[in-house]
């Protein structure tokens, strides 16, 4: 049981790491494109600066929330799984 729990933990940590890396990469690219487009729009029409900035900030917040959701799922995978007691006992934390 202990070895299976450790293998499950390793799989969870690996999945969490890849998941957060992919999410951060995607969010970074999307936020860069959004900022680029907003700056180009403001450069073409400086009077629209206020509306474009507010819309961009709302969009950036929504994009960042996707990365935060991925972080929450990654933390759940690492810390809140059914075999946490067996893994803690393997590392000596269960005594």
C-alpha cells in the first residue's frame, strides 16, 4: 500500500507541475497579446484610453483567474488526496 501511495503522489506532483506550467504559459501569452492590442488601440485613438484600459484590466483579471484555478486544482492534487495519510507515514510525518 505504501509504494502505491508514493507512486500516486509522484503522479499527482508531476501532473500538478505540468498543469501549472501549461496554464502559466497560456496565460502569459494571452495577456501579452491583450496588452499589445490595447496599446495599439490607444495609439490609434487616444480618446478611447479610459474604456480600453478598463476593458483590458477586466480581461486580464479573467485570464489570470484561469491560472489561479489551475493552481487550486494543483494544490488539491498534491495536498488533498485519499492516500495522504499513507504518504505522510512514509515520510515519517505520521508519528
